[in-house]
C-alpha cells in the first residue's frame, strides 16, 4: 500500500530546490515516502474544514523506490547516520555558546561583580 495521502497524519512539503518530503507526522510509516503500514493504528481520514479554500496544487509523486534493496534497512541506515552526527553537533553548539559567553565573564571578573 502506498502512502495514504488522505490520512490526517500525512504531510508533504516541497522546497525551493525541488526536494519534496513525504512523511507521517506520527512516524508510524517506517517505509515512508513509499508505503504506509497495512493496518496503521494512527490512520484517520482527513476531513475538509468548512472555511478552507483548496487550491489546484497536488501532492508530488513519491520518488522511485530503490530496486534490489530492503527499504526498511536502507532507511534505518540513513537514520543511524543522522543519529551518529547528533552528539558532535551538540558538542560544537555547546562550545560556540561557551565561547560567546566568555567575554562577559571576563568583564565581570575585572570589575569585581558577582554573577547573578
């Protein structure tokens, strides 16, 4: 079964560079952007609101499915790469924030004021 575009949890977003993201907001579709689970517990049919004006835009089609590969394993490998980068990114951010706070600490020590 393909992604259920009529589901309340389905989201598609296109960016200026032409990339498109198709995903489940509840992260219940491990094979997104290609498939939703058969009996998804988070499936809710999207209801049209009274005041919405629907345009002529359509959801772009899913990218071609990689052939000869286990999609779940491919997406798990991509997630592992992103998760592995997280700690080093946080460490860099903490170092930048510490460096940005340093001049204020030097001024306080020079003028004898204690931090609040």
